[in-house]
C-alpha cells in the first residue's frame, strides 16, 4: 500500500462520509474548482500544513488514503519547476479508500 495523506476539516470529512465520496481539494477549494485533490506524502505533510493551514483556528484531521483502493488517476506533480512533486487525485476520493483518520497536531 502506498500511503497518501490529505489534511482537511472534520466537518468536510463528516459530510463526505454521508455522501460516500470526498470532493475537497485544499483549504477553501473543491475538486470541481481545482481539478484535483491535493495530497501529500508523509514527509511532506508538516510543510503543507504550515503553508495551507498555519492560521487555521479549528481542529483538522489527516485522511490516510490507500492508493490501491483509489479508482481515479493519481499524478505526482510539482507546483513549479524544480519544486518537489506532490500527489494529486484526479477525481473524487471514495471514503472507502480512507483507511484511517488521524487528528492533526502540528509538531
């Protein structure tokens, strides 16, 4: 299993559970708006959390995604030339592909 991580707000995850799919992309943006769901590798999560949610006042959760259970394309792309590549899901994330939900606590 390749483990991808996605940081989100608990309410968005709870809504996804009711719908059966998660369609958030990143803070304040949906899959429909962005075109993909931003994810991270474990070693990238701390930096992404600081950049995207550094000023977020509420709790967050980390979705642990099993790539073998994802049925949409996964592409590793850099936001700029020479930057690290991040995994992106090009379609809705089935909630069944999320094998664990962890509370986020910045280090």
